[in-house]
């Protein structure tokens, strides 16, 4: 009527709502990022809450046990920061003081050890490095200023570090009620579907976050012990950097390895090949033994999808996008798999119902000719 198509209007309305949702998400991205980190922190703390719930007296409220767990976790974090933070800060300050002189030094690359097969072309390699360093030195100060601005911006948002445990506390306390309320809005079929999706996401995130934490702790312990025994300069700083970058899939460990080799090489470390051998051996152990064991029931995403997700996450959200790319892809895979399974089950049920109806009609059709003579015979006998 009057050229108005109701179906097209619904499509346009749906597209407009989706566009509005994306716009709101982009506008409040910082708030959503705080919420995401709060969820991850909740999964780190929740196993301790479960253990506390098992020994909690019934007369003690659940909120009290959650508060005790959070106080204990924050105390442990503060103690670890006090023990290792001072040494890391000292090494970072020393490296920042030595870095300008290392960048301006013309003979620092001559101290970098090379394998035997590369010795004949040492001069060419050193000349290439000198040219690159000469070009990079001019850009060092602008990059340093940009990094300093980023640090100041992060420092201005330290309130988020306070909000993360607070929001995490509230999520753990109210999560069961929130889930039940959301599921109550849906009908039977959708309720079962989303209940299964929530359970799968719970397993995914718990496995993923705990695996990242254990991998980070293992990297910190292995790198700090090995670098200290090998006499690598700035051992604790490089180990701490590697532990933090472990939370960024694929790109983080690669950047940590490159940073360790560059700092050690520019500092004149004489056993660079031994350092390379240790990093390669540890990465093989972690990638093929430790990582699959920790994530055996968690993230199952192909390497190709991981790389593409990392690139897309970098374009969309920078470091935060890289960090969230793998769990987001795994979550989408879970939703797609569950939805496909539910659709197939629904189709199978409809086919069974249709087949049952067809069988009933066929049986009725077969029984009808047999019933008619019987009625006729009864009528004849009565006459």
C-alpha cells in the first residue's frame, strides 16, 4: 500500500538497530574493556571462591567469603610486586639511561657475536646495522616521547585498576542471579540453547584465562632463572616483560624473544647463540607440551584463524584487540557450533514427526480395506 513494503521495513529497522549497537559499542569501548578484564579477573579468582565455599560455615554470608578471597589475592599481588618490582624498576631505569649511548655508539654492533658461517660477511652485516641504527636514532626521541605520552595516559586511567577488582567482586556475587534472569526471558528451546552456550563459554574462559596465568608464571620463572644463570643483562626486566607479553597470543612471545635478543646483543652479551637456543627450546616446550595440556578443553581455533584474528584485532583495537581476538573467535565458534547442532536436532525432530505421521496414515490406509468387508458381512448375517 502506497509503495510501503513491510518486509523491507523490518530489514531496514534491523540494520539500523545493529548499526546503532556497533556505534554504542565503539563509543563505550573503554568501559566494555574494563568489563572484559573484570570478567577475566573473575575467572582467575573464582576457583579460590569455590574452595572457600566448601569450608564456609552456613551462618557466614557468601559475600564475606568472596571478600576474604579478594583480600587474600590482592595481598599476594602486592607482595609479589614488592619483591620483584623494585629490581625490575632498577633494571628498567639503568637500561633507559644506557639506551641513548648504545644507540649512538658506532662500535656496539661489532660486539654482537655472529655464527661462524656469517663471519666472512661480518662487515656487510655491521654496515647494514649501522645504517639502520643511524636512521633509527633520529626516530628514537619521537618514539620515546610517544611512549611517554602513552604511559602518562595509562597513569591517568589508573582508576580502572581499582574498578576491575570491584566489578569482578560484584560479578562473582551476582552472576548466578543475572544468568537465571536472562534465561527466564526465553522460551524452552532458546533457553536450553543459551544455557548450553553459557556453560561452554564458562569452560572456555576459565580454561583460557587460567592457562594464560600459568603460562605467564612459567615464563617468568623459566626466563628469570635461566637468564640469571646465563648472565644475561637485565635478566629480571626481560623475564618480567616476557611474562606480561605472554598474555598477547602469538605476537607477545615473539616480541619478548626479539627484545631479549636485542637487549642482550646491544649490551655485548658474548653467548648470544646459547640464549637463542634456550629461547627456541623453551618455546617448543611451551607450544607443544605445556600450552596444549593447559588448554586441552578450552580454546580450539586453527592457527590460520588465530593469525587472521590477531591482524583483525590489531586493526580494530590495538593491543586490547590482539589480546581479545582468540577468546572472541573461540566464543563465536562455540555459538555457531551450538546453534548448528540445535538447528540439526530441530530438523531431525521435524523429520521424525513427519515420518511418524506418514506411517500412521499408511497404516490407516492399509487397515481401511480390511474393515469394510467385516462390516458388510455383519450386515448380511443380520438379515
